[in-house]
C-alpha cells in the first residue's frame, strides 16, 4: 500500500476520485447508451434536435455555476464543518443565476428563429435547468466533503429510472418531446434527493439570500466563472455553431453522437481532476513542492489517453458507428477522431489552471477563455462556407489550442 506520509492525500484522492469517476462514468455510459438508442430508433434529424437542446440548456447551467463549484470544494477541503454559511450563500447565488439562465433560454426559444421544434424543446428544458443546476451544486458539496459515494448512488438511481422509463416511452411513442420532458423530470428527482443528503452530510440550513454576501461571492467567483463559462461555450460550440450556421438537423445529430463517445473519456478525466481539488488546496496551503509537477503529469496523461483514443477512432470508427447505428450515420465516423482531439485539447492545461485558480491567479484563465471563444467563433464563420462541419471543428480546435498555450505560458511565469 502507498505510504500516506510519502504521498499526503493520495489515499483520499484515489478514494474520492474512484467514486467520482464511478459516478461520472455511470452517468456517461447510461446517457451514451440511451442516446445511441434514441439515435438508432428516431434517426439523425430527431437526434439532432435532442443534441441541440441538451447542449443549449447545459451551457446555461454551466454559466450559472459562475465558478463556485471549485470554490465550494476547496473551501470544504480546508474546513469541512465550519463553512456552512459559505455553502448557504453559494446555494442562494446558484438559484438566482439559474433563474437568470432560464429566462435567457426562454428568450432564445421565442426569438432565435430556429423553428418551432427547437423552440418547443428548449421550452421543455427550462425545468431541467433548475434540476440539473441544483444537482451539480450538491455534487460540489459531496466532492468537498470527500463523500463521492453519495453522488454515485444518487446518480445511478436517477439515471436508471430515466433510461428504463425512457426506453419504454421511446418505443411506445417515438416522440422526442416526451423524452425531453422525462429528462427534465429525472433531474428534478435527483435534485430533491441529493439536496436532502447534502444537508445531512454538511449541516447547512437553507439558502442564505443576503444581497451583500451573494455579491461578495459573485465578485470572488466571477473570474473563474468567466473562464468556466468560456470552456462550456467551447464544449458547446461544435453543435451550436453548426446548427446556427445552417447545418441540417441530421448533420447536427451525427456530430452530436460522436461527441457522446468523447464525453465518456472527458467526464472520467474531469472527475479525477475534481477529486484532487480538496487535497491540492491543502498541499498548496503548506507549500508542498511536489505540486509543481501536478500540471505536467495531468498534461502527459491527457496526451497519452486522448491520442490513443483518436488513433483508435480513426482506425475503427467507421465499422463501429455504422454497425451500431446504420448507414445513415456514415458521416459520423468521419468526424469521430475530431471529437477526441477536441476532448484532449480541452483537458490538456487543466492541471495548471486548477493550481492558478487555487492560488487566486484568475487573469490567465479569463484571458485564455475569452480569446479562445472569439477565435473559435470568428474562424467558424470564416471557414463554414467552404469547409462546412470540418471548418467548424477546426475552428473549435484552434480555440482550445489557444487556451492551452496561454495557460501553459502563464504557468511558467512568476506572478507580478
């Protein structure tokens, strides 16, 4: 067994990380299998609607987090039972921002001009914004308390309910809007269960709607929140840019299905990175010199993992996707390697970025994220007329690469 004195926090990272990876992979595998079935039964066009709605509302959920998830985990990692007030204020802020996100998505549904089907799907997802947003908030509490097993059990139960009932409704109705409504209801169920357990584990009372404290937390978290919102925008960019630049809904569906495959690896890696936050925060507080190697180790693991997955996708993507989904999804095989390239680039500098955030060096992440989004959108608009989906993917890859380079450069510079 690893010597805890030689590797302080290693046991906690492995234990918490395995539970978080279990939760993330359980959720991702169930969602991916469910999505594959929807894509197979309803076809690329309906799956394109599913993908657009999921991507759009999740962008709102990510923006509403405003970067507080990492702050909650770090704060609880330092002081588990003396941070109830902070947790209550963060909950109030999350609920307020989720309300803003819901209003924004509702306005998009009414005025974006994407057609009545997309508008109806976005309207249904307004419920999911609150359910999923609150569920993700509770996960940051479990993560900070190093009780990842609670999130695992809750997620497993709720996703199994959604998937099992969804499969029945899929074949019984073949109606994408009923499946979207079920999705929203399942997140409300998870939010209710997880919220009750989070109160028991941490001991907080209720949302603390104190304007001064909420504004103070918003100011503290806004820089990292801006960086995370930019990351969420880049994750959403392939589907949203393709949809808004004029790709057929069936093309969006094929792009969406390949992103599901990459999401399995991305979510697993993100879970381990999240599990390190409480331990990394303590290590940085005591100036442990070994934290200097953390970012490089993360980058190396990402390169090996996603490089290998990209090569496998290039070699076996076509027979895999056509065999699973049929000949209508032949185009998806062509862009599958791109999904792993984008996933790897998104995670490449995240070890360095975590350390900068915990050291309260926010400017590099904000600058990198904003520049990356501007570059991706500008290039996508430029490349779309001649290169179509491949132009959009190249543009988003360029955005992720710019973010990685800015963060890597910032990590070797001394703070000014």
